[in-house]
C-alpha cells in the first residue's frame, strides 16, 4: 500500500481548543456540578451533518469526504442532508419529534456526534488514561494503559537476523528479517503464512503453541542449507500476540483475556512467552514445506546462518501486540514514530509515554510504550448517551454484553452488524425494502465489513450498491440503495470520528506531559478499516486536528503489517541489552553494595577513634568568594537577625593576608554602620572554613589554604589574631572576637537552639564536613571527664591514608589528580558538590569513547575541565523533567544529544549523586552508632542540623542519604533539620555561649 500524504485541512479559528495552560491544569479532569472541567474549547461548536453553530459546521458529503462549511458558503448538491440551525439538546433520534424528521434522518442523526460531545469524550478518555497509569486507580480504569517494556525506538544502527512469529486472525505468519545497520532503509524479509485450523483456535493452549512451534520449525527447515554454520548461533525471536496481556518484562507477559474468536484453554493467567519457548524447545527443524505460502521481499535469499537440528538456538526475547508492531514498523526508513493505531476487527492505540508516569511499571527514566487497550473505554457508562438502539442490539448479541463498548462502536467486527440492525429497524418503519423479503437480514453476521466497504467506496452511483445487496438476497429499489449507502457511510464515518477522538486524547496527553506548546509526531496506522475505507485518513486527521489544534500528527501507513515492527522491537531490545552491559561495566564501580557501605562505616569509626586519642582536630570548609556579615539577637523569645553578603575579589583572595583581613574588617564596619551598631562593643563569632588546628575556642592555626585562596602570610598563623590585628589597623576597637568555628559546628549550634537533641552538624555543599557532641571522657587530650565536647571531624580528609582506595574509581583518580591538592580531602572529593560535576564529565568522556553517547563524537566543550557544573545534576535529576530540557543543557555544551543520550545522562548523574549520598550516610552511621554505644543505649534518638546547597537543592540527595542511614544504623532514630541561616547564626550562638562561659554562666 503506497504512502498517503493528505495533510489536515486548516480549521477556522473558532474551532480552536482550550488554552494549553488550562489544559495542563485540567489534565484528567472531571465533570463537576454540571460543568465540564477539562480539555475542551471555551465555546465549543457542535459537530454533525444536521447542526450549524456560529458560522461553521462540519459535514460528511455523499462520498464520505469531510469539510468545514461556513454559513456564507453555497451548498453543493452532493451534500446528503439539510442543515438544521437549532442546538439539539440531545442528538439521538428518540429525543426528537418524529413529525419534523423522516426515519432516515432520525437514523442518520443518531449516528452523528456533536463536536462539543467529542471534546467531552476526549476529556473523559484522558481522565481514564491517567487512571490507568496510576498505581492506585489502575484496577478501576477502563482504559487499561498496559506497559509494554518497549523503551526505545530504532536508531538505525540495528543489524542482524531476527525471527518473527505473528499470530493473526486464523493464521500464523513466520518471518526472517535481516537488518544491515544502514538506518533501516533496506530491511530484507522472507516470510511464510500458515493457515490455522479452527480446532486449534478453540482447543487446548498447549496445542496452539505446539502448532506455532511447528510452523517455526518448518519455516526454518525451508530457509536452511546443509552447508551451514553451527546451529548454536543465537536466533532471537519476536512474538506478535494480539491479545490483552499484562507484561512485567519485554519477554514476560500474562494473558488477561482472549478475543477475536480464540478461546484456547489453559492459557489465561499464564506467561505466553514461556509457553511458546517451551513449545519451541520441543521441536526439531523439519517438514516438507507443504501447508504454507511463501513470500520474499528480494531475490536470491540465502540463509546459510542457520543449520538443521534442534531449535534450541531460537530464543523468544520480546512479545508485543500488533499495535506495538505497527509503531515499530513505521519507525523504519529514518522516520521516528511514537504513536500507532490499529483500526481492525478490534481497535487499539499505543504511544511512547514518559516512563515516570507509568506507575504500574518499575521503569522511571526515559519513555515506555503503553498499550491503551481503549476498547473498554465507556464500559463505565460514559458512552451510553451516544449508543443507538442499533448499538445496543449488537452489544446484547455479543459474547460479552456491556464490555468493550468503545470497540463495538469502531471495530470492523461490529460495523456490519450495526448496519444490519439499522436496516432492520428502518424496514420496520417502512423506510426501506418496502414490500420485499428481508429475512436474510435476520441472520447474524450476514452483513460483513466487506459489504459495507464495497457500498461506501462506490463513487459511481448506486449500481455497485445494488449488486452487493442483491448478492445478499435483497431486492432493493434505487431509493433503497441510496439510503443504505447513507447508513453505511454514517456508521463507518462515526467509527473513523471516534478513532480521531482517541487519537486526539493521546496527542494532547503527550503534548501536556512533555510540557510542549506544540507537538509534531508521526502516527503509524494499520488495519482493515484504515486500508479499506478511502476517507478514513481524511476524517482521522481533520477531526483530531479540531480536537487537538496544538498537535500536528502525520499518518504513516504500515507496510508488511506488524511483522517487520516485531523484528525492530527484537533488534532494539538486543541493541539496548548490549548497551546496558557496556553501561553497567562503566558505572558498576560507582554502585556500592550494602557490604561496601558497611565497610566504609567501619573505617570511619576506626579513624574517629584514632583522631580522639591523638587529639588532632583538623579543620576544612569552604571559605568561598562571598563573605557574609550578620547580627543575631538572641533573647528568651527567640532569635532575630540581619545580614549582608560581600564579595571577596579574586585579587584579594590571592594577595596578602593583611589585604584579605583588612577587606573583611571593612565589610564588618560597613555592615555595622548600616545597622547602627558602631557604638556597641559586640562579641564576634568568626566562621572560618579552612583547615585549621584549633588550639582554643578563640585560637586556630591555619594549616593550608584551599578553594582558590592563596593569601600570603597566613599559613601557620592564628587567624583570630590576624582578624584582631586587622581591626586594630582599621582602628575598630568595638570588635571582640570571642570564638572561632567552622561552618559545620555553626550549623549544629544553629539547629540546636531550636532542638535540644541536635547534637550533630552536617555540611553537604560545595564542601562537606560533620561535627558531633562527644563524651568528654573519650577525648584524651582534654582535662576532665564530665559533660560533652563538640568534635569537629573534618571528615573531608577521611581516606587520605589510603583506606578508601578500594572504592576510588578511574574517574575519581582522574579528578583527584587534576585538583590543587592531589591525594588530599579524598572523602570530600567523592561527596561534595565541588567535584560531582567533574566526575560526571569524566564518565561522559569514557562513554562517548565507547560509542555509548553522542554517536561517539565528543565536543571540545565536553573536554573542558569543570564545564559540567554540579548544578546540572540537580536539574537533570528532577523527577518529571522533560528530556527535551536535558537536551537543552547538553546543547549548551554543543552536544547533539538524542533522546536516548538524555536518558543515559540522567542515569550517569543519578549514579554519581547516589554514591555521594550513600557515602555521606555511611559516615553519619559511624557517628550515630558511636554516640549510641558510648551512652550505653539500645536505641538513640538524635537530630542532625544540615546545611549546604547539595543537600538542600538536589532533588534526591536528602532522601537517598536518609534511606541509607536508616539501613546502616537501624537502632538510631535520626531526624534532620535544615539550618535556616546556616553557619552564621550558629557562629553568633557559639559567641553567646562563649561569653556566658567566660562570665561564669552555666
């Protein structure tokens, strides 16, 4: 079937949909108080051949074509009906006075649906889609939204041989597809069709799968030569199984229910993939080639890869239904396709949904193809008002009354029956076949979809219509032929329109969940109705465009059915499996086991014990380029404060020590002047976040500068004294430095003011550190054994002695070697925000080199040190962030990222940030367990005061840290408090405590 490229007509402005912001608010909305809340136009017109709204209406002409007719337009004689300019309160024939309409008009009107009602129907379907995707409401949803575990579409690199088995209506089709990695431009195929006896379709399940396996055996026997290579070469098989299944993996699917005439016993509730694999394993290649029909897509086919013998090399790796197969078929030839619709005996649609929204599956990154299974839409009664008496009769005569109501309006299995019941009813009203015998119409199934299609596709009068009806045994008049044709077109036109409603719901849902203003997408289409009804595509595009004007769908006809698509699913699955192995090899060293973390916890505990015995309390925390001055008023009622941030210019950071501390004093004076505090002598708590040996509360020797500071004349000096000297030079006598602390201790003190149980301080920002309250008796260098002392751990240096070498990866070593202090602060380099972005960049370089990212082409920007900022991790890992926004970040780095690149980048960021959180938790676990044991408690309850941008701003860090801590320290109840002002407020509190202690306070 050739490609058709009919573009949607441009509707007039008044047919536009609701504002997209309103649509996003009302996604999956509901009807409340008689007013529709959901995706619908502000003043929706009514769609139907009998209705005019405003200045326009949409009509089907006698040839079934769809057009928008304006009030000023003249009517062509081809239009089948008059125009009624009333607003019908209901559109069914039984709601209108028979005195004003003929039976034919009432019948036709009953089969037409107003545009307003279509908008409401679209909203209901979107609501049901949301229910189907939610874990909480999935069981009640009529639109099932079943995950398929197809998480990627072809990228053109797929190659190899792939076997396909497609279970059709009463046939089994076997295919051998060869892909060449050429963009899938020229896949080669050979296939054979086997007819299936009805006894198989309604017999035992084991017999069905044995029959399928025998077809595979015979097919391979006839594509095999004797001089072949080993049959042990794996031959992957994709299985097209067009029935409703609950999939838990790509190769694991439980049949929920049979349909389409199948009723094999012992299959419902079973894994059909396993049943097919078991049947294949029992077979041997053999057979004489009889009983099938051969078709090949090229000459000179040779299958020297597969040898006769056991079928043990055949492995079922993927299962999908025909809808998914159609989508993947239409992905070939370089055209991405993300939606597929099958309009056949049954009806279904699938699309690529954001994986995090598919709550019934475990996958949370990227996208996943979801089968809507929309045939059951309306089973809750939401379609009752559009069901005609003819539809009710068809439903009552079906094998499942009250079920699959939507499918019974649109499926070709039912359209002929709807027409049959309509003709019976019209004959009873003497509108058809007057005075003739219509006994043949009383027979169920006599009026088939092929009869309907033959009637409506006739463009040359009613000659062919009469022939079709006479073949059925009817004796139609000329008038009968015209009216039967009208009924057929109304029934099929309604089916096409309802397909468009479903498509519009999916289009708007995709547009909204991807946070896009406009969606352009390819839609693969297949099925008997699509292929057989010449106007189906036109109606589908026109109506869906009216209902979802923000979306532009291009229809792609499916070629070769769903078989080629099944091969593509299988090929993509193998490509992704190979990629997954390579990705795991790269990221594996960063993924820490519980045992790994327990070992880190134990090592931290050992280092803590050594540090307390030795009495060396190193200090390190980021000073940074900003300096903040604040005043804190501590009263019995609480704490109030005012602050201001000052910049430390790079020249001062790298100048002299006198220049640096003079600048700090200038900032303090400026602040006190603005706050009218110059007349007061204030005690000052000085937060100084660099490595120090703290000799006393107000005395600390700077060990080394870090973070870009190189001010001369400071290393080895008492920084408190340097500040006092600067104050003296500036003649600022009102400054009394009474305490020095780093930002970690300040954070603990800040939170501890509000929570007496806050005995741990934690900083996880650009740097990281922790402090905690230790029993005095355990601090060997301090006199006295009563009470507790705050221990500044300086855990950033944990591992500098080599004890963490076993968890350092290649990427960590590269990052460490390029820092200003190689071999130092090694724990900090695994955790803090200053280094995580650079670790990610190193991983991206390796993955690009391995052809796992960016088509193996790195950019000069990606090779630039520190170009990948840690803030990118926080942005990329935001749950629900549209992947196109990740691609925007990558575009800033001049990287041409595909959708799959974006998914993989998110995984890399998650691996790096998760490890950082877990290591931080291991350190904390050592702290809280030590506190618990030192106090002789079975269970410790303690609070942690936390500050730092990584902890506060990263979307997952705090959760991962707390979860891991709970696993590693199950006997400790640890709560976390964010420090509202961080270390500055804590510094003031330490200053207050120091003043109280100096004056003899308790």
